[in-house]
C-alpha cells in the first residue's frame, strides 16, 4: 500500500484526500467564499484546538455561514481524519464553504445557500524550509504588491482570498527567497503567507499588530516570551526594522518558531539563527512534548477506532 497522503471528510463521508472535491458551482470555488482554519497535531494530540475552533467560529460569523454540524461533531470529524490517515503528526484543515445556491444555480441569494463543512488531514509540514537548520529562512519583503487592507478583506478572518500573497510569493521565488512578507498600504510590515513575523531588537521582542491574521502560534510566542522573561509587544515595523534587527523569526502552525537569517539578501545579525530564536523554538517543542494545551485524538474518539482505517 502506498503511503497515505491524507484523509478528507466531505459531503458526509471519508475518502483519500486526493479524491475529495468541491462542487464546481459552490461559491467557495467560484468566488473564494469560504473560511477555514488549520490545527496541528503532534504525537497524536491537537495543539490549542479550542483556540482554533473559537477563531473558526468568529470567521464563520463574519462571513455569515453556519457549519451544518456541531463543534463536537467537528472535533470528531477532524480527529477521524487524522486517525484514518495514520498520522500522529499532521495538520488538519477545516472549512465552511458557502455551498451551492438554491436550486443549484450559478448565482443567487447567498442567504439561501446550503453551507458545507469539509475537513482533511495532511502530513505535518514546515511553512518555511526546515532542511537547513543552521541556515535559517530567506524572506523577501515584496516590492510589487501590498497586503489588502482590512477595510477590503478583514485579515483577522482566515480566508482563501490570497491573490496578494500569491503574487508576492512569485516575487520572492523569482528573487531566490523562500517566502514573502507583505507591506501594508502605509508601508508597515504585515505578515507572510501562513506566518507572523517577529524581530528581536535591543532585548525586546516585537511583532506587527495590524492588517494581519492574529495567529494562534503568534499568541503562543507571547506566552513563551513571558515564560522567558522577555518583553514582547506589537509595534509598527518597517523593512528597515527587519533588516537592522538583532534577530528575526516567524511563527506558524506549520513549524512553530523558525529562524530567518536573510531579508532581501541582507544577512540578519551574524547571518546565523539567533540565540533567543533558538531558545524560543526549543521551548515551543519542549512544552508541546509535555502536553502544552493538547487534546489527544483518544480524548475525542472512542478507543476502538482503528489507527489507520482508511477511507470509507
């Protein structure tokens, strides 16, 4: 049997993730009318599951969709996807789509759509490369595109409106970088695709506070800084602030705390992952291994659920 790519739940049943589909006329596909969230699991336990569900609930309320299942059912579906995939370490995506318009029409009244809940588990991943532990990531502050403002697309709502991020990603790759960071219309650092940005300067840890998704791992970093006795706060940051920082790192569900050593080809500090960054990363994984805010799959599912049952 080939290695599992993951298991999805869609339209009431489980299936291999590469067989899952969204109806062509669902506005999630035609209009990006969908919200989602992603929770990570390590050693068979979700991390900060309730925080992710709370953010998902707020996102659903904002775009006026209502998942056709309870939160208890969502928890079970998500755990089932992970267990059926055979993954102890994974990321589980969960979405609520607008759903097809009444009568299956190509357009219509969004208030009359039948909202759909979808979930799928994939192997755990790092949002920036983790195969160069002594090198750190190379980020590129995009010059050709800015982050859409909250007045247009509320970035606190986790959504698939990603044209700005995608264009910036191309720019970063074309310049030999791993991932982009976008500026706001006012010229301040916002975020990258799937991660928040941090700097250490003169002993203080700073991160942007506006025009971005308030990441669950971002909040975890504030907790880690408090544990370490570090002053951490949100602040307006510029490209120059990143390039002149003592250390730079990013935080994400995919990877935790990850060092950055280049910004637009300029080395940060001595060009190696910073001591404070490394300590925060080590403590992140240490606390996770100790059960930090974890919810084991077994606490959600019945004990007799097989560990790799596969698709229905």
